[in-house]
């Protein structure tokens, strides 16, 4: 899918103010990807060579090592640049995928940015399709989405569906369901996912509290529902006493009512606490990430060195 070009006003990210004609920066966050990084880079280099030959498009890849505990950083720094420049941004610790993406965006130097995962789920062959949508069809934003989730557990599919339903509730601009960072997923090339149930729940809470007030609306509706239920329950007990002379149950109804109301109140306090915590983080204005190392290898310099070596050999 693709979002058609529109006239908008937005703050330009660092490195994006020189226009789209400069080329494409491919941002790849990495976390413990030492086993498959060389193969992924070879596939990106292959695509970059075709884009450079067919479209004369300048390319660079920005690898962001998000605090990996293996040899990811050293392998990334040793990768050959080929027809595209290579930046390796090593963060001081693990800040999370979103922070790594931001670090890559901040260090991108060319006109457009493409995000893709570093574990092989996002096929580099689709880069040409996205570039075609951008250059030939005139789209400013191009994204892909999962065709289906049949290979995932049913509980996870239901949770994802309700997550998108909640985050899009009452929003003018809807977030497309099943849209990812690269927007189209194939089986991963190696290893297994580092996301588990608890990290997915934390990610969902982060997304909901960052982009929507839907949880607060749910809290309001739940409070209204509880108040209405209490009113109806009270009315039913009054009618039972006046019309039928029945005894009103005391202890059980009191305990159940207190437990329900107490649980709802604690839940709502927790929801409010999430938003207060967001405000506190914004007020502190702390950096999203810290860079430990940053290296750049230019394809142009390699070309010059190769030309000089060829000339020296010819002179000999």
C-alpha cells in the first residue's frame, strides 16, 4: 500500500532538507544479528548495485547496533561498502528498536529514508518496488503490510486486532492494521524472535499511551457502566423489598461490590499513572539514545582507491 503525496507542513528530520534527488538512506536497526548480518548486507549491496546502474540513485545504509551482546558491531564495521556508503552507529546500550530507528533517522544523510529489520524478515528485493512507488508513481510515503497472520497463534491475532481497533478509536488518521516498519514480512532468515508476550504487551501499552487517549475514554465509559449497574442493582433491591418483602442480601453483595469497585479504581489509577509517567519523561527531556561509536565508509573513496591501484598497476 502507499500514501499518495499531499501538501503538508512538518518538521524536517536531520539530513532530509536537501531534497529527494540526493538518494536513499536505508536504516537497519540491529540487535544480536551477528549470524545473518553479512548475508543481509550482501543482498542489500546487490539491490544497491542495480538501483545505481538503472536509476543512478545514490544510496547509503545506516546500521544501528542497539546494544548487541554478540559481535554485531565488529561485523558491521568490517562489511564492504561496494556501491553504497556504510554508516555504523553503535549505541552505548540497548535503548529499544524505536530509539535505534530514531538514531538511524538522525544520522541519515540522503533525501529519503527506508526502514527495514536486520533479522531477514524484510526482503531487500522489495526495496526496488518501494523505490519505484516513490520515484515513478510520486508517492511520498510507501508502506507494506502483512497479507495474513495465519502462522501466528490465534490469541496473538486477536490481541493485535483489538490493539489496532483501540489505537484507531476516534482518530482521524487511522494506522493501517498489520503495517510494520518495512511493511511486508517474509520468514526470518535466521534465529528466532526476541519479542515475547511481556515485551509485546509493553510495546502495546507504549503505543497506546503515546498516540491515543483511548484508554482514558475506556476508563470513563467503564466508570459510567459501573455507576449505571450500581443504580440498577440498587433499584432492583428496593423493588424486591417493597413489592415482595424479600430480605436484601448483605455481606455477599457488599464484598462483591467493594472488590469490583476497588479493582476498577486501581485499574484506572494505573492508566492515569501511565500518562503521568509520559508527562514526566517529556518534562525531563532526556536524550532518547547515546552513541558510543560512529563510523562512515564511503563508496566514492573506495572507487578512487581502486582507480589509483589500477592506474599504478598499468604504469608498472
